[in-house]
C-alpha cells in the first residue's frame, strides 16, 4: 500500500488543527505558530504527491520553507514593535483598525 | 513495517498539533510545535524525501522555532488568565473547522488511479511511466527507484539549478528584504 493517501489525510487533519488554533486563540504569537503549522501541513501534502509524481513538489517545499522563514522573521519583528507600543500581544487589545 | 512507523509518527504529529492549540503557556505550545515538526521530518524520510526532511529539521525545528522561543522569552509572556476568544467566535471557529476537516478527509482515499480518472476520464495516467511533471526525466521508473539510482541531493539539485534557477535567485532577494525589514521594524530608532 502506498503512503500517499494516508499522508494526505494527516496533512488535512494538521491543516484543520492549525485553522482551529488561528480562529480560537487570542495570543498573537500562538496564532503565528498555528500559521506555521498550516504551512507544514501543506508541505506534507506536497511531499506526498511528489513521491507519486516527480520532484517538482519537493522543490516547491523548498521555496515554501524560504518564504516561511522570511515571514517568521518579519512577523516576529512586527510583534516586538506592537508589544513595545501596547505592552501586550493579546489580539483583543489590538483593535485600532476596527471600523 | 514502514506503514506502522508512518502511523506512529502521524499519531504523534496530530496529538502534538492538538496540544499546540490547547496549551495555555506559549512556551509549551512552541515545544509541542517542535515535536510536530520533527514527526513531519520523519514522515518526509519515509516518503523518500530525505533532503527535505533534513532541511525541515535544520530550518523549521532549528532556526524558526529558536526565533519563536527567543521572542516569547524576550516578551516574557507567561500564562494568560484566558487565552480563548469569547463564546460566539469560539463556537463559529470550531464549526468551521469541523466542516473543513470533513471536506478534506476524503483525500485519505487517494490513489493514482482515482486522480487519473477524475482528470482525464481514463486510467492511462495512472501508470508510473506516464507523468505530467517535467522533472521526471527517467521515464518508466517509479520515483523511489529513480531517487535510489541518482542519489538524494543530486536529485533535487538538478531541477533546482536548471529549471527553477530564476525563482531560486529571487528567494535570495526575498531573504535580503526580510532581513532589512526585520531590523527596521524591531529597532527603536534608526
């Protein structure tokens, strides 16, 4: 039996857990970690399909990792700036853009 | 045997991911996320993507998570009194995720034959010799065998530095922009 189907199922489950974290939690850093979890889940499905269809999937995972690293650096810098201003990273206190 | 090992790592990955969401202390969340990422690396190894697995451990479990822990400890975030959204938003979130998961789970029944049937109405694409990926130069060979024959890093390097050279160079510009952006944002005064 090939591992492609089970990998896609695990990837779907991890993605759903990541979405749950983004929707339910309030701490901005934990939400950020859940976004990383979603990126990882998608990477798993890329790798699973590349095991069946060729290497482009793995190269795409490489690019996703680069973008995720850049995103983590910039995102955490933004969080530091927000914390310096609001003394908190709780998203309920940061609602300046609300209409 | 491979399958049992795969299911073990899959179970640990899913449980750790659940604990990332459930833990109230951000540092505990970060450590469970490291556990998820290590399990994913193990699954990459089992799927014949050894290079990606090593990069996953080095870049994600190593560099990115150290950055997260560093920021959490720098901001001195402890246990918040309550870290969940209020009742209506919370329930809507759980409902949406239930719908999403139930829609995505049928992917578990995926096979080559089914994908080929759905896209072309014929099973011709299901044979390993016919692929719709230009990086598969060795036709008529199953990807795992082809990787064994060519070696793992060389297998990735050839398309990365030929076919995908321009995107690869563009990522270096992206990383430079990210470094400059992070310094500008985090500095008090420039």
